[in-house]
C-alpha cells in the first residue's frame, strides 16, 4: 500500500505527511481529496516543526500536575492524585509526528537536502526523549518500516543511545554546505530556517540528555558542559513554536476556565514557591505568570490550589479566589510561543554540571545568569530583577551555592515545560515543602505514566505497565 499524506493547519502549510504506521490503525483513508500524495519538503518542515511544539505542550499538560505547577479545582482528579490515565491521544500525536519526521528525513535524503535531514534527526531525537522519559520502552526500529502492525518495543536504554546518535548525525548534516534545498524561513516554525540555531538546539537537547543520567555512574559533567557551551548563547536562540490554528493551547485553557470549563489552576506548591511563603522572598516573575485573586473574594493576592483537594476558597471554584494560567502572561498569552528549550534552562544545566564537577565559581555565575535570562524573557523590570538577585536568600555567593538552590530556581524556569518532570524525578521531588497530593493513589511520588489503552489494545507487544511509582532506568 502506498504512503498517503494529510493536510495540517499551521501557518501557510500545504501538506503534512502521514506514513503507514504499525502502532495505530491509519489505513482506512483511501482516496481522500484532502490528501496529497507527494508534499514538498517545505510543507513537511512546517508540519513537523508545528507538531514538535504542540507535542511539547501536550506532554506538559499532564506532567504539570505531577510537578505541581497545576492543580485541579476538583477534589480527587485522576491526574492530580496519581491514578492511571489514558494518554492514547498524546501517544498517537507523538508517533504521528515521528512518522512525518521520518518521511521528511527520507525525502531529504532522496533529494540531497542535507539541511532537512539534519533537522529531522534533531526533532526525532526530541520525540524519542518524550517517549523514553514518560513511558520507557517503546516501538521505534519497527515503527515506521510498514512491515508489521505489531512492532516490538525497544529498550529505553537503546532509544536513549539512538537519540544521542541522531543528535550527532543531525549536527553533522547541518554542518554540510552542499544541501540542494536550503531551509526556508517561512516554513521553519521553530528557528525560521536558521541552521546555527538548529545546531545549538541539538546541543541543548544533548546537554539535557547527558545531564539526565546524573544518578548513574556514567554521568559525565564535563561532557554536559561541552554540550552547554555549544548550545544557546542568549534568549534569542530559544527553541520556540508560535504558530497556532487559533491560539496558544495554554491560553485556550485560561479562556475555557472563564467559561466554566475548569482547568489550569496553579498549584499551592508553585504559588507558595514564588509568593514568599516558602522562601521568604517574593519572586517578581509571579505577576508575569498569573493574575492576582479577585479582591472581592480574597485579601491575599496570590493563592494556589492544593493538589488533590480542589478549590478551597470561600467562593465557588468559578470565582477567582485562587489563581490560574493567565492570558496576560508572556508565557501563556494567545500569541505566546511554546518554549521547547531555552537559554535560561541551559544556564541551570550548566550550573548543576559545574557544581557536580566542583567548579563552584562557574556554577554560581551560571545560576545568576539563568535567573537573569528568565526574568528578562518575562519582562521583569530591571529594578525588580536586581532587587531579587541581590536578596540574601538568592545572592548566597559561590561558596554557599547548593544543588537545592539550583533546582529551586530551575523549577521556575521550566514552568509548563515537559522537561520539568524529568528534573523533579532526578531531584527525588526534594523541593521545599513538596508533599504528596492529598488522597494520592500512590504512597510515594509518581515516576512514570501508564502505556496507553489505544496501543495496548492493538499491539500485543505492549508491556504491562509497572507500578507508577517504579522509576525508569535513568531515575534509579
């Protein structure tokens, strides 16, 4: 059966590739007039970069509850309390994107378009990490070759190694100067066709991956620092996607909330992390993340919702007596970009790796630079930024820097980013005052998500999901 392709809405996209896939039943499409049989590379690039941004948000929409950025206003919510939830839609979206990326890579190789091959490798590595970091073992080597409807599950360690290989290969392809088809700015929805920034993003992903194994004997802080050095040089390099069919999906959560479709309430843990309750210093990023409570209902300007408990304000949970995602924030506004990876995050990876390598001076400089970069990204006024940076609770000096402080500040930088849950597990959830959700299904913190029902019902090779408290291989 020949490959078929479907249209996707992203900027001026004209087509999106859709391979025959072993993981899902995608075969009943026949001769759909909305499909094109041979989309050009520029359309495939638009589609794949668009999906990469959206998949980052899709994953974070679940894991933001696990790291207690968000809390449900309804008591006993399944995600809030570590119950098994069916993430078939998220799994499908990731594999659809991976199929499109594989098709773009194959077409790029056939047409001598090394730039497209390089970008495809980098995006494939990113999606593999989304799978590995949340589910563990997963189909890959047999997932896109159209030879079986029931692909085997590759080990997560092998997928980790493959993702690193893809990043190195992607960098090598982008360093070539003979691509027959160059990247076009209008078609690249992440970096606008900038090859240098794609190479920096590959190194940013590499730095994440090398830092992720901080619990294992193989951890090499020097290799992490080398990847960081080759990654982002400023906020201008950040990997972001800001093209939407209607609006940023986080903004849609906020708008839906005002229309009584409840979601996106900020956790008490995160709000107290910022409002001075936990650390005794008010973080000026908080007003750039959310709007204050309605003074008609509460005298406290910033109140979060406890995880597992639901809204505890004196009013009903349709009133702003607790805070939630805001469309006024530069992170979650209607036209705000989805941040996939950032310079500020890289500075905190640098701070951690330098600290573990014993270089306290470099670690402290990176720690301060990461805070500064993130505040600048959010538009915090210089005076407020400098006051925070000079507060004794923050300006501790190189000799007094701790991993706790590094993780504390990085927790703010990765707000609503899929990478935050990786950090929480590496750190064993040791954030100050971080407690299990009320009425949690587990007796300890969650470490993985369940394999989706849509996959297990079709593929007998799908493993049984271990206890959600069982760590993945890199978390042990």
